[in-house]
C-alpha cells in the first residue's frame, strides 16, 4: 500500500521538486496550490502526511493547518510546514497549531526524506 503525501504550495517548482523526490522514495503524491484546495483534498483523500507551505494566497498554510486540526477525520494527519522564512514566531505558531515538523527552505532532498520518514513508516522498496 502506497502512503499518500499531500503537498501544498503555490510554487509549481516546489511541487515538481517534492514530487520527484517523494515518488522516487515510493510515496503517492497529491497536490494542492493553496490552503483551501488542501482542506478539500485532505478531507476527501485522507493522506498519510501533509507537507504545506506557510505563505500562500487564498488561504495561508497556518490557517489551513488550524482548520485541518479541527476536523475529526483530519486532526491526526501529521503536517510538515515549510517556509522560506526562518522567523521564530512563524515556527512557534506552526508548532502551537499542531505542526509535527518545520522545514526552512532551501532544504536538501535528504533533509526532506528524513523528516518524512520520522512521521511515516518506511515505504516498501525504499
């Protein structure tokens, strides 16, 4: 069974980069361009993990994280927040809102996969 990872970022480049590395590691990818799309997709698909950017148009990542953690079906889904801002307040707010981990861009593929594997059991064949 493939583990589903929902990637939420408004930058197409980040989607391609994350998809490349996560699919090579055996994960099934779901993609959303903003927090609103992420909430709809998470409620429908119930991914094993969400990787979400903080700064996005329409509904930012922190607001989407808070909504995700309110849902009975989605509150247990671990969320890795990613951002280009290493601001301490942003990190603290993400952690207080239920983020499991926080990665600051740029990060290496190794850092990404280590973060994912701390939250999701090993995928067969990787």
